[in-house]
């Protein structure tokens, strides 16, 4: 009985998420929206890279800086 319930649940899920026929229309504004998303993603990535550039550069550099928080007395 459990096997039949699981099989029917999987079958219903597959038919729901992967329909055999799809009638859809892609509006002309969809392309410009996708381009806006790509540009916004690029700008956001470049700004975050610019903000964290010092941290990234210090982790990638081979030269280790001395620890400035410890007093050397």
C-alpha cells in the first residue's frame, strides 16, 4: 500500500512539474528584463568586489604582515 502511495505521489509530481504541452507567450519586455537582471548582477558583483578588494588582495598575497595588535615589549 505504501509503495502505491509513493508511486502515485511521484507520478502526480512529475506530471505537475513537467507537463507534456506548454502553451506560453514570451513578451517583448521579457528580453529587456532579462538584460536588466544580467546588468544589475554584473554591477552588484563588481561593486562588492570593489568594496572587499583589500580583504581579497591581502588573502591572495604571499607576504604575511606582522600582527599589529600585539605589543612587542
